[in-house]
């Protein structure tokens, strides 16, 4: 095990929390960068034993502050990503310029590895600002630090996600649920634990494949995902195919909110399947197939949206 000091950006999210637990359990020391230590520090501190985690408060655009963190790092991991733009957090800043900076610093300080989380399906979604910024970020990374591994996951889910939890909340409240593009868009959802296992093995086994598509064991349409969630929370709802013109009007309205449920860019992105392309290696090709099944895993935490709440919880252990 060569590299034991990991510098992590985006460590307070669902992937970050799982990853910190995995790394510290296996004797890696981690330095986690957060914008607000008072909001996120208590979450990060509980993910590993004392002495294994350092928490640094820094603005990710403060290059001088960021640069000093690379002096004792062996590995840099970037988990930062956004689904919608606001103020300084533009797609270009977060998905292109910031990863490019990390790649340059990784080269400057001779790091052993730089691992960057991108997204699946971005080659095809050329009319999406999100996808274009992700793709440009990948190009900058590989240009500035070829010893990088870019992971492109499909939708990542877990009890801490903003995907299954948001949809179960909406399905609880709405009598009718809209299906854009008739709900035919395909996904290969991957559980956060599976993705973390892939990241850990990329680090510990020194895997330098430049782009790896990270997918779960099942291919599900958006409609099938919604139907599974409805079944899990014991609800019946009308699933209504929504004409695109109404979808665009809805997105225009929702994207005015501080935390929009839907944006025009997300609507464009939903046109494209989110499955392995066949152009790059997948996690199965490098020897780490995903093992967690979507419905079985969501069943472990869906009780929070069911009629009986805690009392409807099943014992899985």
C-alpha cells in the first residue's frame, strides 16, 4: 500500500462519507476540504477514528490555500459536482476550471494519483451545459495530469442521496407524477457503497485506466425506477407522460427556486440514456462488478416514506 495520505474535496456528500469510512478503516489518513467547517465538520468527524481525519476549511477557488494542502498528499480525490448553477457555482467553474487546477497541482507536487468523479453519458448530451462542462473538465485533467483516473458513474443512490429520497418525497405528496420522454430514459443505478469500493480498489491496486464507466448490475428505465419506488412505499399514483412543451414550462418555473426540482438543462439531459457506452472500460472490466440491487437496497430505508414509518421497517440483518 504505497499512498496513505488522501486529500479529498467534497467529502461531506453521500460518496464522501462512505469513502472516508472505507479509507480510514484501511489505515489511510484523509484530509477533507470543506467550505464551512461549522456546518459539515461534525458530519465528517464521525466517519473515522480520531487521528485519521483532518478537516480543513477553505474556499475551493483560493488557489494559495489549496496549493499548501498538496505538500503532504499522495492522492487527490475530487468528488465535487453540482446539478444546477447558482452565483459563482457555475458548471464551468465547478466541473472544468476547478478539476483542471487540481490536476495541475497533482502534477506539480508529484502525486501518485488523481481520481475524479465525472458522469456517465456526457459524450452524447452535447446540448447540455452540465454535460459539456464535465467533458471539458475531463479533457483538462488528462492534458494536465495523465496519471489520473476518471470515474463516470450512472445515478448514485443510498440513504443519503438526493435521488431516491427526493422522488419518494414527491411520490408521497403528488397524486399525479409527470414522465418526461415517456419515462423511457435508461439508467444503471449504482449504490454508493459499490462506487466507494471501486474508488478504493483504484487507489489500493494502482489502477490507472483513464476513464472507467461505473454502473450497477441492472438497467432500468426511469418509469421502472418510479414504479419500484411506488411499490416500496405502498403508494399508487397516476404516471402521466408529459408533452415536452409543458416540461419546458415547468422547468422554467422550478429553476427559479433556490433548490430547483427541475431545470431546463436537466430536462435536456434526461433525453439521453445513462448506461455504459461500450467505448470505455467498466467497473466489471477492471474486476469490480457492482453487487447491490436497486430495489433491495432502497427497501432498507424506504420505511421513512411509508404509512407506518419506523414501525413498517423490516429487519434485514
